């Protein structure tokens, strides 16, 4: 006697039986496969993922690493390799999530912090990207020449965009320069003090490239090439903001009087140019006539009250003029605005000594020495000249 299931099966037409059987077999096979994959050990998943990466199948590698971290969320190697695979696939949003887990499990992994920043940069999440680049540098990622140069390059781009040009220059001087158009553009943007990414001002590409070539020649000590480049730059762009300031910086050591003229010319073109004012103050400080720079320093603070460098420079002028109390206020403000600048702490220590506050001076000098040591292995703040 037929069972109910057998009677139901008999009522199905032969052709439909074949289809139904096929569906059943496929379903059964897929279930077995899913169970088989789910039952893979972590070591098996890892080996298959490694094989997939080595064969160039990044999609499969990412899928396997994702399965592995789901099986064991504390698998730091898995999170790292998942992020790396997704980065190569240019799936940056998912890669950010993976690198976040990687850095949480291994907070001292400078390479993971670097790649987290690179992914965030691609997503235009510029603020956290810069923070993570600088963190990676402080942890020693620059010991890796290739990755270190990539991190410094992107950090320089973002520091420029924030208007922190001196710090951007410090970054660029640590980059292995291959003379690429991208490198010359960012050098040019920095030299001209343009607070933007090169990609945001494509109309200035020729100017950026020429300024970058000239600035790099100057830094490398090719003085004849640099002087020729600046002469051509000033001739081609006589009224372009930033050009005369850049030329003045080049002339500071060799011809300070001409440098002063270039900074003053810059102010006729760009009346709000803070850095031209600061360079004028530096010249007067170097000449031992700080009172001549007082007005320019005070104007710089009014124009950029949130920039630590303006308060640092005004504090130095006031200290040289014997106005210690006012100098203390400005230098304390500079430290508050940028506590990681060694120079801020050094100048504040000088002001405390002048005020007879030896204990406070000693604390500031200790902080200066600590930050100065850290600079040698990572991100450095701009040093006022």
C-alpha cells in the first residue's frame, strides 16, 4: 500500500517529476555545501583565503576573511587582511569598517592606522583621515619608506587644506620625491600657501607645477635653478597671490632686504596675507629690532586668532621688548591652541624664566624635550623661524 508521500509523487507528471527532483537535489547539495563551508575551521578558512589572494581572486579572499571574522570576531589577522583585500578592491567604506576592527584589536599596528586613513581620504572623510595619518607616523609607519612616503604625501595634502603650510612642508621633505606631477603640484600649493587640494583648483595647475618645481629645486640646494624658476614665476604671474611671498622666503638668507620688499609687495596684492606679515616680523626679530615688527604681529593675530603661530610670534616680539606679562598671555594661548608644538613650549619656558617662575619654566622645557624627541620619528609641527 502506497504512503501518502508516494501517492502525491505518483500524481506528478513525469516531466515535472524530473524538474522537482532537480530542484530537490540542488537544494540538498547547496545545503550540504553551506554546512560544509560553515563547518570549516579557522585554519582552513585562512589557508583558502591566502590561496585566493595569491591567485589574485580578491573577491573570494574577502568573502573568506569575512567568514573567518564572523566565526571568530577577535581574529586580528583576519580583520587586517579583510581590510587589505577590500582596499585593493576599492571598496573603501567596507574597508574602513574592517580597519576599525583591526586597530581596535591591535592599537599599536601603525600600518593599519595608515590604511584606515587612506580609505577615509578616498571617502573624503578628511578630518579623521589626517588624525589617523599622524597617529600612524607617531607609531613609526615612516620606517616603511614606501608606505611612509604615501602617508606623508596625503598628510601634507590635508595639512595644506587646513592652512597648516609649515607642517605640510615638514611632511613633504620626508617624502621620497619621484618628480611626479602630483608631487610637484602639492609642493606648489604649499609654497604658494593655497588652502586647497590641487584637485579643487585645476585652473591653477600650470602655476602649481611651476611653483612646485622651483620650491623643490630650492629645497634640494639647486640655487641656480631655483633662482631662475622664481624669476620666471614672478615674471609670468606678477599679480598672483602667494608668488611674491614664496620668492621672499627663498631670499631670506641670501638677500633679506630684497626678501622684505617681496613680502611687502605680497601685502599690496593680498592685504590679508598672514604669512607675509609673519615673515616680516621674523626679519625684524633677526635684526634685533622687534619693535618694528610689533604692528605686523598684532595684525596677524587679529587676522588669524585661531592660528597658534600668530600668538607664538607676537609673544616672541613682546618678550624681546620686555613686555613679559603680555608675552606670557600670547605664548600660553599658543600652547593651548597647539600643545604638540615643541617650539611653543620652548618659547613659553623662556617667558616663565623671564617672569621668575622657574618651576613653570622647567615643566615647559621638559615638555619641549619630550615633543622634540618624538618629532624625530613622526609628525612634526611647524617651527617658527
